[in-house]
């Protein structure tokens, strides 16, 4: 049975399918998700929202709550708030990101 791509474990499925030709997708941490917020926007409160096809209301992060491991930090895109959500909650989605590739250039 395939994993639900909208759940945190769905990242494994996305990597297995090599979405967009890559298999190094991951969940962003809460600071990475928070960096998408535009405090002057609403519904969704996302900077550059016109660049994205469909923005969902809630997104998971890879950041687990330090108080309760069954919860993770989430981004609520309607108003740009962050909070925690129960990891088993089916209404949350994933916004997969790829790891950063750094190229070192040797100087002379």
C-alpha cells in the first residue's frame, strides 16, 4: 500500500518515485517554513504566493515538539501562524524541499 504523500511519511514515496527527477526530498524544519510567511498578506500569508499552484491551509515541518513527541510544529498559511499539530492528523500536508547543494570554488 502506498503512503499518503500528504503525510510526513509520504516523503519516502516522493523520493521513491523520484519526483521531478530527484530522490533527496525532505520535510523542511519550522524555520524554513516560517521563512515563507509574508506578514502583509493573508489567505494565504505566503510571500510570492503567485508562484505556487495550490497552497494548502496547513503544512508539517520536520520539527517535533520538545514537550510531546506525538506533535510537530506546523505552518498555518491562512494567517502565517505557526503552532503544533498532532502527527496523525490527516488534514496537514507536506511541502517537500530538497537539501541544499553547496559548491565550493577554490580560489587561486
